[in-house]
C-alpha cells in the first residue's frame, strides 16, 4: 500500500538523519546523503524488517506469523539520481516516465546460463537469437531470486518459513539533482515478477526489451559488465509516494561527534 502520512514523515526523517555528515555520499555544500546501504536500513527500520547486509537478492526481509508458519516478504531497493524527476509533475501527464532499476551485473552467472542454452558471445556480437537471449536473462533473475530464497529458508531455525512471492517487490528510490541545496525524492514499488516484453531486439552493444508502445523496458549490456536494467513506467507501479523533500539537520563534524559521544 501507499505509506500513510505518519510513515512518510518518518521515512523523511530517517533519510534526513544522514545529512548530518554521517551519510556516505558527500554533497557539494558540505553535508552528506545516505548511500544505497543506508537507504536500505531506513526502509528496514520503517517497515520493522531486518537488513540482510550482503548480496542476498532482497536487501531486507519482513517476517510475520501467518498460516501456522512465518511468512517472509522481501524488497530489493534500487536508488538512482534522475534529472527528469525535476519535471515530475509535468511528466505525470505523459505516462511514459519511467523508473530506473539496475537489477544485476553478474557476467559469469549470466554467461554460464547462456552456455546451458547454447548461446555464445559470438551470437550476441552478431546480433543473433535476440529472443533466446531475452528469455535467458529473465530466467536468470528468477533463478537468482529463488536460489536466494531457498538459502534463506534453509538457514537454522527457518523450517516453518515461506516466502510470499506476490508480495515481494522492487522498491525504486529516485532523487533529483540538488536545486538550492535540496533534492526531491520519489519512492515506487514494482513486483519482482518481471513482465515479458513485447519484443526483444539488438541495438548497438545492448539487447533491448521493448514494451507494447515501443518504449525501452529492459537493457542488457551482456559484453560490457553484463548490467541488466529495468525501466518500468511509473504509471504501472504498485504503490508509491509523491515528490517529497527530506529535512536537513546541522552537519556535525566527526571530531565534534566523538566529543559528544565519548567526551574529551
């Protein structure tokens, strides 16, 4: 569901707390901003979840007692600065505005699966078998998710746990470049069950999945880092927020913080 006003206010404060110098991304004005791992911790705290703090498919999990066991729901958070967010209100009138999510970048695993399906790097260079490559890269996302879920369920004390796949999501956190030292933020959720594109085709060095109106839904740079990117329309998101800002506390230097915590 969409966050309630009190929940959104709390998220703003969580994100804003990293502007005091503790955020791992430095801003030009001397303040700081939460990095991707710190953003994950903000959402985990908000939703009473537990961060995985590793390369697990989900960045945190939320557990609840249901149906005689423990139901597990997992979000994978993707954050990115997007210049077009500055025109978000105008762009809402054009349903083509999209989120930007880099889902994976594992060349070894991607090509290991390609070889199982008799697909080679020469096939990719020669722009052959676009549909086959597209099917494989989507299958890789499913495989990665299911393997991660199984490892989580096999951990000690997890015998009664089960994932609710339809409630697991990608959370897109977009933020604008700073304007007068302030950034705008937008949060959206999308199902981890990825849609099938209307068409797969090669464009230059990438494989592109296009949706029904010809827009770019997926990009796979298989021969240069193997980044696999997903661009769902914001109009197709499950839930989300409007644009919001985060509060800015006074920056605190490390020396001052140490003195406050431990004394001189």
